[in-house]
C-alpha cells in the first residue's frame, strides 16, 4: 500500500494553490462561476486527471501488451448542473452527472488488439476505478488556527 498526499490552500478570490511532492497546480473558476480564470477549475482538472491516467497506463503497458503505440489521446467531457453546487438545489447533484470520453489511438496492431488494449487501459486506470467504483472519503477533523 502506498499513501499519496496533497494539500490545497485557498488564495485570492476563488483561486486555490494545490501542491504534492513539490509540484504546484493553480486552480480557479471561470468568471461565469465567480472566479478570475487563473487556472482550470477542479472539475476540469478531474477530467484531465482521468485522461492523463489513461495515457500513462497506455504508455506503461503498451510494450508488454505487444502494442507499438504511436499516439494515445483522450478527449473528455462531463455534464454538471451548477444549481447543485452553487445553489444547493434539492435533487440536483453538485458533481458530474455523466463523464464521456473518446480515445484516439494510433498503433501498429489489429483492430481487435487495439480494442482489447483500450479495454485493458480502462480496467487498469486508478482514476477510472476510483470514479466508477467509488471511494470512501473520510474527514479526519477540523483544526482551528489562531
């Protein structure tokens, strides 16, 4: 078992500085959602995270699966009703209702081999597994400073 760690810290307005292992990612909201548009918002980043994870899995396992991979790209989109998170409208989820993606792949392999490989990538992707299978989210507590 390996534990991954990250920290998110509110900045000016709705901007958030996120750090993990010394890397930094700035997130924000677009002006239509009251932000200043200094970075992707968290749900856009979630889409990117799913796509990036599938790309990494593809690269890690292509050779072992005898796939000569030239290109692997994932286009993603998700539907979210802002009334769920902005207004707390009853019966409206604050998160994505649905995420859709299309894999674009170029490889020296048969159609069947490529389809099996893409299925393998989906099955091995930790982010996809987390989204589809669900995960326990546990609040450890509250620390009140100052």
